């Protein structure tokens, strides 16, 4: 994640408008109405949503052509129900967490000094950050789209659903 500390390395004074809150604990987040556990209910028509893509695979996709501003959205590996907006800049991938509150609004962790904003949907969030100087290291420029007609995360669920399981009562031991 991008460091949210000022260049001096010290946290901004309490109550400062320039200070962003630290990533909340699960308990705090639930008390604030951020719902980590519920499905994110993403609109599946977002071509740049990649589901449970690993950080390593994400970096490979975004850095493949070396263009600044490549971006995608993926599920967080460490916080269930939280999304990550990942964007390439100068051969690095920056990750910003996207939280969804109980009212259905999205909030994104951005750099220090950027105002906190709420978005009614992810398209609105992306549209805002396609403009310069909105709080990301670089404006979003080139969506990295899901290439498969059946997304990876959906395909793995289909494969799991189609596996036949024997119950113990149907189990027959085969001897050599």
C-alpha cells in the first residue's frame, strides 16, 4: 500500500485535515458500518474487475506493457469483502483499498491530503480518478480488462460445483 505519512515521516497532528485514518481493524470497521464479510455485490459488467487475482498476477498484468496508468480492480487477499484498485506508475504497482459501507457507498484510501470522497458505485469512483490530481499517484488511464469470456474467479467456482463427491455410504474400497 502507498504510505500515508508525510515526507517528514511523522504522522500529521490529530484532527488535521491532512491526516488519513489508519486502516481500521475488523472490529472497528464493522462498528463504522464497513462490511468486510458481506459479498461486495459488484456489478459484473465492469471489464476491469478481475475477482480474486493474486498480487503477483496483478503486477504482471499491469506492468506487462510498461504504460503508466494501467489499472484494474481485484479482491483484497488480506481483507475479505474489500476491493483493491491497482495502478501502475514508473514500473511499480500501487494498491488502494476500496471499502463499501453498509449504506452501499464506496470509499477509497488515497494519498495524504486528498479529501475523502464517497461514491455511489464503482464506475463513478473510476471516472473520478481518471482525472488528474485526485489523490492517486497517477490518474487512471488504461483499464486492464478481463480477457476470458468466463472470468477466472467464476470459472473456478463452476469447476468446484461440478466435482462429484462420494458420501461415506457410497464409498467402496477397491482392492488390488
